[in-house]
C-alpha cells in the first residue's frame, strides 16, 4: 500500500514513531457512487481520509451540509462520540484511507496537539488553524512587541530645567524627546516644542514646564508594535510614551517602528496631512492598497488590517472633505461614513456609503455643490459610486438635522420596503469630519424610539434571515459545480446584523462588531463561549473575503467581486474551517431567533 501522506493537517504534527504506528494500522477502502460510508446513529469504526473522489454529508432533514474532497478527514467528532447524527454518502466514486478508532484514540492521548484538532473548541480551532494556514510563521508587526522595538535610551529632566538645558541635553543624547518630571506627573518635551519656542521668541532661560505635554498618548511595553503604530497614525504624532506597570519609562519613535514596518503606513498618514489637493490624494490612496497587499502576504489578519484601514480611510475622507468644504459648511455639518466603513470592517475599497448632517442654517446650494465635488473626488480615489445612491450627492442622504430626524422616525415607524436596510446602514454611522454632536443627537433619538419596543426590535432583527435561501442551498450548489460562495451574504452579514440588533437593544455606542461582541458579553447578553466562537468565525470569514478581493485585484485590478470566494481555490484546512465557521453562524442565528422571538413575526 502507498505510504500515508503526512504533509497536511493534522497529521503533519505527528512524531516519527506516531507516524509509523498510523502507517502500520491504516488501510484502503473503495466505495461506489451513493454508497453510505457512515449512517446516522450507527457506530463508527474508522476515521476516514479521502484520497480520490467526493463524499457528501447529509443532515436528518436531508440537506447537504458538508463536502469532503481529497485530503479531507471525516467524521472525527462522531468517532469520538461513538456515532454521528448525519450520513456520509459517496457523491463520486471514492478511495479512502481508514484509520481504526483504537489507533486514533491512542494518538489523541499521546499527542495533545493532534488531539486538540478534534477536541478544541470552535474558537480555538479557528484561531489556531487560521494562524498556521499556509505555514506562515512570519515574525512581523503582528507578533513584534513594543519591548522588541523600544530602545531603552530615555532622557529625563525636571520641569524646572531651562529650554537651553533641554536643547543641550537632546543634542548630547541624540534624542528627539525628553521625559519631564513635575511633582507626581510625567510629561514629554519634544523637538517640535523647540520649533514652537523659536517661533514664539521665548527666552532660552525660561523653564520647559509650559512647553511640556502632560496629556500622554502611551503604549505598554508588552503591547504590540502594531497598536503603537495605530496610535501614532490616529493622533498624528511621531512617538508614543512607553509604560511599564503603568509608569512611563521612555518613548517609542516612528524610526523605531520602521524596523518592523518596512512599507511605512504611518508615512501614508503624514502624506495625507501634507496633501494640498485631490491629485496628491489619488497617489496616496493607491499606496494604501499596496500596503494592505504587503501586510496580508506577511500573515496579518483581516481584523487587524481593518483597524489600520479605518484610521487611514478616516484621515483620507477627512482630508478630502476639508480640501473641498468651505469653513461655514465644515463648522455646521457632520460628514458620516456608514455600513462596513463606519464599523471599521472595510479593508479594500468598496462603494461609497456616506451622508451629511447639517444645521438648519447651512446654505443648501453650497452644500449640494460641495457634496457633488466630494463624491466625484472619492470616485477618483478608487471608491466607486454606490448602486443604491447612499452618498452625500443624493439629497436623501444630505439633510438638515431636523429633516434627518423625521427620516429616521419614518424608517422606524414604517418598516416597509428598504427602510430597515437604510436604518441598519445608518446605525453603523461614524463621524469623520465636522461636528460629531449632530450625529450623537440623531442616535439619541433613535435610542428613544427603540427603547423597550420588542416588536420594532424584532422587525429590525428579522433581516438576519435575508439570505437564508442561498445559505440552505450552498453545498447543493457545489455539487452542481457552482463553486462560488458569497461570503458576505452567507456568513458575515448574519453575524454583523444580529450583533447590530442586540447592540441597538442594549443602546451601545460602539459601531465595530468585535467591540460590540465584547460589550454584549460583558453585559451577559451573549455567553462567553458563543462570544469567542463568533469573534473567531467572523475574523476567519473576513480573512477569506479579503483574500478573494486581493486575488480579484491581482487578476483584473478591480475589487468589486471581493465577496465571491472561489471554493475550488480553498485548501483542505480552509474548507474545514469554513464549515466550522458556518456552523457558528447557524448557531448564532438560532440564538437571535430565540432572543427576539422571531417566530412571532
């Protein structure tokens, strides 16, 4: 018999003696079309590994819930539990390895990592397996700690030291910043303060206290370099103060981060700040996509990339708006991004989803002209117009605060047509420029409308079933060679919308789905086990969506099909994880149905 292939999960982690034991016990079996390999409720004597052919898994309702290709393993959980509720039937003539139950049990006891593949919780399996996908063991920004990049060369002065003292100390120590002690507080004095001092004509004999920043942006020494970079980018600063056990010990400079971040995304933020026209922003927007491609190829996951992208996109949209909007409009309006952009879960460029809230005193003709220019500018930056026209150049999404309040009221009290869809998009709104108080005022009205209104909340939550018909027929479609899956409709949307409905009921202020999951867990709305499974499942589904989008860009330089995952390109491990993730989605949808009593609607 040919030697067993130990090159894929979970068999690659077996030791040499363990492999020898498995090889001695394994056998081959051939099954013809429609043969039943495992019957529901019957004892399972073997673990099966497909060599050739195709096997389908059918649940008690006769739905196809899984497909097993060459290198796929089944039915591990049923083997451990003694039986499976589902049937495993040959779709195409199959040649399989059979590993006796006794051998599998022995390996599970001898090799904890091998056993973890079968015993791990859904969250652990998704997290561990996704991190090892493709054997990408790259030391990158994801794993690098502040401790790794931080240079322990802090310089300290008392706040009574003179400006001349500080300049001489910085020159001697070749430092761009000094930590300053003042009573029980610590601040930072930087070279940019020296520039402001010269401009102001301040005497060099004055103390540095008045020029020291005591509102510190900090990062713990055990935190990730990625988070330090995120703070620098978000606050438009060149350094963060490093703390250890809550106490400042030094500063991490941008130059230190360069060692771990070779493509310089923080420099993108600096270029955005310096840009003087839309033409300059176009080149910067292209660089943002290139940075995403590099980061993903180095193993960074979608959730982290989304955080970074939100910071950069917010800066890009704000800069574009400020270049186009006159001061009178800037001061009396609030520019919003919505949907996935508002949640901070959009990585590649997609349709524009934005709106403008205005005070009643705004010049409406001026606002219309500026919004038209803004929409055209975003199209140049790579964000195509929204097919549903959810854009500031559409009067429906450019209104005064009083008009928008009336619109929100109508959405809530006349939940027909696309009202619930529009409401869902708006609930995720995030302010990117202007007066954020306008958005807060509108969301407060929304909270009042939904407070203790179970019927209206249930009406909103029921959209979780919007794409149910596609979900039920997914594996059957694969049998018919329709090998593409809309990852957003089948996996991401149900999680995002279900969490959105729970967050609306709980009156949460967070818009990011992962942050909402954490808050809902803290308040006891979602139990801890489901919370972990949901977060990992969503992260994995976002990974697949991002990879599909990047593959599409590589082929045709467009990201419009980023939701379509080609199932034929997935590895055995990815297919296994996708099945696990979709099971989590199904479990969560059941919870939403029960929570909002959707059977009553």
